[in-house]
C-alpha cells in the first residue's frame, strides 16, 4: 500500500482517493502516529500531506522523524515538502512568496516523477501555501519553479525523495494524476492489483474465518448503499447465519420504511422490521444539541439490536457499513483533521456487549462501495440512492425534535426530492434534501399575518463526501419547490437555499 501521513490538509483524503484510482490501496494515518503502529512490510511508498501549520512554529504537529528513515520512496506535498526541506537542512521562508489558487510552474529537471515532461514545459497547478522553501537542502535538486515559489518542486539526487509545493491531488492541477501515478507506479513500484473482484474475494474469505459456524451475525440495515452492500457481501460469507434488522426510528423520509423493506426483500436477505418510532422520539424529546442527538440515537440503536439479538441463538457479531470518511472525521489529534462530528457507528461498542464488529468497508469511500455493489450485481436503484445520515432527520431538524416537526420536514423533503427526480437530476447529485430551521419569520398568507417556520434546501456535488460544491439548480425547479412547500406544507411560510461548499461548511447542517 501507499501510506499517507495527514498533517491537517483539507485535501488529504483526495490523495488517498487518487492513489486508489490507480488500483493501489492507500491508507491515511495521523502524522502523530508511531511507525511501530503500522505493518511497515506492506508500505511501498510514503506521502506527506499538506497542512495549515508552519513547520518551524512551536505548535507544529508532532511528528516522529523515524518515518523519514524508512527505506521507501517519499513524496512531500506542500507542508510535506517544507518538512522534508527543513529535516534535511534546507531553509524556509514566508511572506512575499505566498500563493493561493491557480498558478503555473516551469519544469527545470525531467527526472523521476517529473520525467513525463521536458525541461522548460509549463504546467497549470493549484497552490495553497504561505511558507516556501527558500534554500535547497544538501543533496536536493530543484525540479520546478513558479513566480511565487522559485523552488516549487524538488527531488533528492540519489534517493527516491520527491516534493511538490503545489497540490497534485486536486482537479485544478490537470497533470497532478500523472505526477502521482509516476510516484505510485514508477518510484514505489506498486502493482495495480487492488480491484473490486479481489476485495470481494478477500473479504468473503476473511469474514468466513472471522465468524466460523455455528456463530451468527446481525446487521443494522438502513436501506442505504453502505449497509445494504455490506449485508449482501457478508451474506456471501455467512449465508443464513446473517440476520438483518431494519429499524424504523420515526426519523426516516416520508413512506421510506415501506419502500426500503420492499427493496430489501428483493435481495434475498433475512430482514426483520423493528418499529421503534415511539422509543427514539421519546428519548430525543427536549434535546437540541446535535452531538447529544447523535449519541442518543447511537445508544438506542445499540439497545435495540441488543434486545433483538437475544431472540437469536449464537449471535457473536454485528455488521456495520462504516466508511472511511466516518472514521477520519471521528479522529481528533492535534494538527490533523479535527473531529467534525460523532458518527454513531464509529469507535466500537459498549463493553457490556459481547458482539464483535464486522466493518468490511471501514477503509472505503462511498463511490468504492457503489463499485462493489455493481460487482455484486445489485439493483441500480439501491446503488444510486443518495447518502442518508445514520441519525436520519434528527440532524436535519435543527433544534428540538417533535412528531409535528418531523412530519413538517418529511413533507417538505418529499416535495423537494419529487421535483429533483422529475427534473432528472437525482442521480447526478451527491445529496439533495431539506432542512427544518429553528427560525420563524413573518409572512402574509390569505391577506393575514403568519409567523411560521423556515425550510432550507441543500443540494451538492461530490465524489466522496469529504469535499463538496453546492449544486446550481434550475430557477424553474426552485420556484416550483418553493411554491409547493409553502402551499402544501402546513406551518411553513419561507424557503431558503443553502449555497455553501464543504469546506468551510459540512454537507449536513448538524
């Protein structure tokens, strides 16, 4: 694999995705990790990510320099380049050479990962740096320059160490994939053998060994892509020893429980519907804090599974569709990616439970799970389903959750999705949904004064949920949706549009 050390860049997960697009496995670890915590025999190359800190500052992220002594090729990106320069005795500068956004670099040496271009060629790149390498460390050669960074790339004359001041992982650096591919295939000599077929074969074998007969497993099915593909994959390994539960939390979309059960029954899975609507809504009564909502829902989910597992004999494992972004966003270390939100399916289970976790997709991104689903011959209707948060509408209802507010959001969300589908846009959007705000405003309806609630519409484009751009929806669509919501959803007199990207916002509001 290619190991990526995260120094806090918003683009770190994109590096991992780009490497995987070459059918080579990649993994992200916090820069604070100890080399002893990793099976180094599997590491064929090391990438140091960018980050917001300055290498020489007192509050720079903790980093074990033993990583740089590994006998593998190394690629430093942005902060990673500055770290390599500083470690090897180079000089860093800051101030006048700051660059943020599009730039152009000129190739000065056609060597190593740069051998796809000739000296003097110019490449469009994306810069995002305040510091820069001012003086090359001993043994290093300048590979490229830009107007703001005389040393925009460098490499070691005798060792497979390369560094870029710009970001090759973003789409704004058109030749970035070639640079990364040259590092992964050429320098690290990785083989493109991490394929869906191999993943499925290895996963089925591993799960069968993890849960030997007659042990049984239960699966928390939500009807979404992650848990459904996980269930189908695990069923290949365990067959009838997998028992699936679909829990109706009362926080689903309008009519979703019935439609989800109909889809799941077509997959030849053993699925039991659990009606826990009153229980979830009762536990959430009076709770407004988003983190408390997530933790309550996570706890109740576990309690529900625990209770229903008692009706089965020999249950030892719980299957979850945990994804890599869930894991990354739930990690908090000084410097790298801060904890954005708590995911109720990340971090293990309460000690009182005897279940072991089966998380076949813990290292995968959403689009990779969809590829596996196609390889498993699953219906496109399931695979194209937009992501839906584990806590459901609880994190799309800002403020207190009541049965009335749930119904209000369900109706508004149903109208929005109905119109998005009618416009033929659903499959092309990463997510599209409505949010109920804890904001009332004055309106005029039927010549009378109203003081009612506000619905926000959210639609985004994304590849993996780690970054997202707001989607430009047709004016005619927005007019229809706004008119229908105000006219058809009782208690709503205002509709607004969210045009925030991630970052700085998150996709979900809570």
